């Protein structure tokens, strides 16, 4: 088992990355970042998890669709192609929401 990471290193990491989630609250407070300032960076954990699940389903369904087409199982191939198309749509929506320009407050 390794030793815990030093507080100074965690603070430096937080300042550089601005990680989201409730586990970083004590470090965020120690750095002096308010909840409003942290919200500007956004907490995208939920949408990122949806993207991860959708990405996994996209890859798996494409593989099963191709396999079923090759073996001539057209109903199963059609179903897997539908699952593939739906997850591609979800993945595009997730990408657009995660990679959009962050809202900048007027100065």
C-alpha cells in the first residue's frame, strides 16, 4: 500500500484540473474556490457516464450487427443496427454537450 498523496499536491492538481464531484469539496474550499466558481467549470460526471455507456453499446452493437449480417441472421442484424443507430445519436448529443464552449460571465 502506498502513502497518501500530500495536501499540497492535491491542491496543485485541483488548481490545474478543477475536478468535479463531492470528494473534492474539502480541497476546493481550501483552495478558496466557491461553489459558484466551481460551477463555471461544470460537473459533467453524469453526462460523461452516459457517453461512456453509449460508446460501449455503440461498439458492441456494431460488432454484433456485422456478425449477424455475415451469418445471414437479418432480424438480429436489423435489431443490432437499430441499437447502434440509437447509441450513435446519443453519443453525438453527449459530445456536443461536453465539448461546447463554456458560458463566460460578462465582465
